[in-house]
C-alpha cells in the first residue's frame, strides 16, 4: 500500500523550478533513500510531503490525504533536519518531555540511553550543542519518536564517521523492532545503501529512478576496451558515461541488459566487463554531461 | 488510514503548555521593577507657593507601568508571528490553526498576568512610599485596599492589553506577507492621527469612552476576534519552514 503518492507535482520558487512533473509512490514500512545532487529538489520534495510547502501543480497524498496544513498527517510524521527549533533556554531533557506530549510512541528511555551513548549531557541546552552534536540530537529524536512516517533530511550533516555509522546501525535496529515508513535523503549513498530497501533517485526536480537497491546493484555494466570494438556493441544501448582515458581506450557505462550470448561476444572481442558500484551509477545517472568533470578540462 | 488520531483541541492545549513554559516572564517583571524604581518621583508635579505656604502636588499612578506592559505585550505578539517562533510549532505536531489558537491562548494569558502585575504595581508604589516618606498619611490605620475597584481595573487593563496584542499579532502576520507593511501600517496610523479628519480619535473613543464594562469587553473581544480570524486566514495559506 502506498503511503505517499505524488502525481506530477511541480514547485516553482520565484523563478527557480525546484520540482518538475515529479511522480512517485512510496510504500508502507519501507526504508527509502532519496538520492540526488545538490539542488536536485530533495528538501523541497520532503517539505511538500511533510505539508510545509504547497506544490505549485500536481497532487500529493500522504496517508491518503493532502498533507498541506493537515493536522492528522502532521501527527503521524516527524521531520528531522538541522533546522529543528526548540526554546533556547531549555535543557535537552525538557525538549524530550515536550516531544513526548505530541508523539504517543515516544520512547524517552531510549532517547536518554542514546544521548548517554553519544556522550551528550541531558542538562545541556539546545543552543550550546556543536553542529555535529545537534545533528545527533535531532537524529535521536527521529529514532525515539517512532512516528509512523519518519523523514530524515540529510540527518548526518556535521556528524563524524563513527557517529554516522552508529546512527545508521541504530536506525536499522529500531526499524526492525518497530517497522515504520522511513524516508532518508542523502548524497552519500555508499554509507546508506546497506540499510535501504528502495532508492529514489531525483535529478533536476524529476524522478530519475525508483528501484529496490538489489536491482540497482545490477543496473549498469562497465565496459573497458578499444573504442572501435566497443562501439560495435553499443548500438541501441543506453549509455550513461564514457571516458577516453588512453588513445583508443575507452571506459563506457551502459544499462545492463546484455544477454549471456552478448557477454560471451564481448569477452571474445577483448572487452573487460565490471560491475559498477551503486554510488557511481547514481553519479553517472544524475550527471549533467556524459564526460564528467574531465570534459571541463578537455578543450580540444 | 491514520495510525495516530488527534484533534485540534488536544494539540492546541499541548502547544499552549509548551509555549507557556517557553515565554519569559522575567522580562516583564524586570521592566516593571525598573519603571517603579525610576518613576517613584511621580508622573506629574505642580506647585504653588507664597510667603507663608508652599504647596506641591505630585501625581502617582501606575499608568506608566501599564503603558510599558502594553508595549511589551505588543512586541511579544509580533514576535509570536516570526519565523523562529512558528518553526518551533512546526518542528513537532501542528497545523496553522492550532499554532494560531495556542498563540491566542498565550496572548490572553500574558494580558491577564500583565494587567494583574501592572495594576498591583500601583499598590506596591504606595507601599514603597509609605516606607520612603516620613509622613505616613498614605496608608493610615483605616486604609483598606479597594479590592473591587482593583479587580475592575485588572479586567479593563487586561482587555486593553489583549486588544493591543491582537492588533500586534495581525500586524506581525501582515509583515510575514510583505515587509512593506512595516512602513505602510505606521504611516497609515500616523496619517490618520495627524490628518484633518477625526477618524483616529473617533476610533480610540469607540473604546475609551465606553462606560459599561460589559459593552467595553464586548467591543474589545469582537475586535480582537476579528484580528485573530484575519491572521488565521492569512496564515492558513502560508508555507512554513521555508
């Protein structure tokens, strides 16, 4: 059952088109990663889903209702980002208590244990936290609130590597015990692909891909060999990336829809094949030009 | 298909509690204390004298404290509409309606508390003078605080503060639409006040000259309700946490 339905949504800020004909259906009790480049529209999409922003066109439904200004939708979701605001003079523990008022599944004991694990004192104020600690604190809120729909918008900003790892492990553990729909936006795919079930790739405000992670792992194939030999095989194939690294030598990433026979042919022609890491696939798919940054420096 | 059900009243009450805890009343207390200390000289003074007698009259009243409290309430009402304050609501469960309703609750509470403290500051002033001046005719043995009158004062002052807060809240909301209102509204008010016509004095007179407390309360509450309703209408269409 789809908990979030987006149909052809568009969002325009002044003259900047943030989302353009975006459609996606996100299912219940899944961890979905929202992946995209800077400025691809990730945050805008999440804020529309949370009901903070109103789409310029199209239709959004969360739990079957329009989320904009909807109290029931708001009660069933929590939106975690670095801009969460709490009264300046409050202790972290007081903040926890106020969250408990609003979220019936809130587990304060877990929140305090996590806080102790990350060595943050519950007597500190929200303002006194460093950037990484603040992100950690917000992430703890997202975990312990156990809201039916939990949205993390770049939750790991400022966290160090160890904390990031711990956070992802904690998220997975708690998710297994209390399944819920989790939306996680990030641009560091290699860190989160192990906990994700689905990947939603967004490019220039439109949907690029929506696949289970397992399928994305076999989505593309890297071919390396003589340019002439390669070109024979590339007829009708979807080419994601091409790099000419030596005279006559090319590396090409294409969609992996080769048959067994074709793969054997490739081997005969002296072309080596390699799986492409999911992170690289996403980078190639969302690239603006096929040659990557090298193209900027290649002036001939 | 919601997993958690809630309603407007429940969320409004919770937001009210959270906000009540976050509002700093110490600011008001300090403000009133400072004014009490520095204005103990009295509001106005006049005197006359001849060879035999010299007479001086000083007026003491809590008016200045009440005016300061009104300004404080106005500032607080405008601050409630600012992004920072609204983000706090939308960090947790909220919609535009509950956010505004809990704000109204807070403004009503501070109006009452502000009125209570500022009216009773008059009594405090009297007490201070009893100890400060040697001639303690200010409080003699038959002195009794006029409780009924004070209660009436508190209600009337609370209504005035609430009216001002409601206006401030609407002004703050308009500011969120466009910064231009920061110039337009004061210009409009000044223009009306300084102009040849009597609109402004008529408008003030509509409230000030009312002698029946009940009618006055009706006028104030109706005007405030109008201000708040307009604010909610404006806010209902606005995007948050941009």
